[in-house]
């Protein structure tokens, strides 16, 4: 199994916003820090906003931020948004399926169970689980030096 680029960018975007919680951030900042195309990040931000995960404010002083607390953002739910658009295998696509085995193949039911188990595990992971205490992530994504773990370690 391989996650789509959009799912990966959605996770990075949400982590970026969680690390910089309480602060408006720009799509260009996310693209720069997460080594991604600004156009791809913008599309992901638009979808995350439409699904209620991000708030967007337009204008010169605008930006984006989390729309709900990080402990209420299920990674499984976010992954489902971006992964379910693309069928896992040809036989999962009712319109384009040309597999002659579909009517009798048992593999599909096992794949369904495996996917359910995958999402079940991710449903138990929150955005907060990904960022809380993750000093390496904080150092990479914090927009203000005083938010990074290196800055706080130097003052302790």
C-alpha cells in the first residue's frame, strides 16, 4: 500500500498548523518547510478547509489555522478523505473494473478486511499524538524560534 501525495501533504499541513497552533500560517510557508509544491498544498488546504479541519482567512494578513483542537483530529478520518477517491485495486472501481475474476475472487474480501484494520489503527491516532513532545518536528516546522524545542532546551 502506498499513500497518495495528497494524503501525505494533508498530514504535513495539519502537523505544520498544529506545531504553530494559535498562529496564522501561509500556504507558502507550509510548501517551503514541507518541500512541496505550493499548488499541491493549496489544493490540499482547500479540501481540508471544506471538510472542517482548517480555517482560512483571506487577505494580506490572512492565512490558515486549525479549525478544531489537535486532539480532536483523527488521522484515520483525514486519510479516508484523500484515499477513498482512488480505488485500492481495479475490482474496487465499479465503473472501470474489467477483471474477469471479480464475481468469484475471494481476495477482494480479504483486502477489504485489511483496509478496515489499517483505518481502524489510524482512527486511534490524533494529530496531537503526532506533534506533542516531538522535538524534531517542532524544530523543523516552528515558525517562531521560541516555539522550537532547541530554543526551550537552551533556556532550561
